[in-house]
């Protein structure tokens, strides 16, 4: 299912933002077909491993930059991210885009929220994979093409980097990378289910 926003849906999302209801906001967007929202919901709810790891990653990266993120700060950042996400979706809707936001838009509002909390964009879990995809697109495509995850490579470097970013974003938001991590962890612990 592909996300299709309507004025009624914008109004529903607006009510969740006003109430500070992050779980309902992202759950509803996910139910409507937005893959990023499903990932954001995991972070908000600290589930499953990907959400827990994203929160731990943000906290640890902040520490490396000399900042401490306590629970209150994490909630404040999360509420701001939800509000910025909504603002971007509403603006896009008003311009005629009824679908999902681009990875660049999502990265930009993460950067703004983190900056407001004296943090660097590198605290966003998706930042490094996206940056690496853009910088090492040839290697990425060489790995993904035999797996059938990339069907074509654009001819010019700017398109190639944009395409690599898009491929990585799709892998992140579709759960493919989380599935790989879960499979690796499952194998590493000897197939023991927990």
C-alpha cells in the first residue's frame, strides 16, 4: 500500500501532534502505507531491536560529542521530530504531494531538531548508512546488483549518488537491513529464540 494523504488524514495527524501522541501519529501513518513511519514507531516505542538500537545509538553518539541525552531530552527531541515531520507532510500536501516524504526532507528536519538540542546529525541512525551510500555508490551497487536489489545504474555521478541514497533509504525503511541484523544475531546466538 502506498501512502495517500487527504485533508481528513492531515486533520487526524494534526490532532495527534497537538496531543503529543507519537505512537498514534506514526502507527497511523504506518497503517496508511508510510515505511518511514513504521521505523519511527519502533524508535518511539523502543521495539523491536531496531528501535532499541536507534535510541542507544543516538545516546552513545551524543556522548561522543560531549552531550548527555536523558529521558526528558529524548522525549523532547522525539516530539519535535514528530511536529517537524507533520509540518513537512502538511506543506507537501498543500503543494499537491500526497505521498511519503523524501529521505532528504526527513534528514533535514532531523538535522534541525538535533541542532536545536545541541546535537549533530550523526546522532540520527540513518545518517551514516545514507552518507556511505552516497560516497560509495559503486561498491554498494556492485554488492546489491547480484542480489537483485538494484536493477539499473544511472549514467551520471549525481544521479548515481541520488539513486544510491534512494536504494539505501528503501532498504532501511523496508526493514531489509533490520531483517539481516536479526538473522545475523539469531545465527550468532546459535538459533536460540528469545
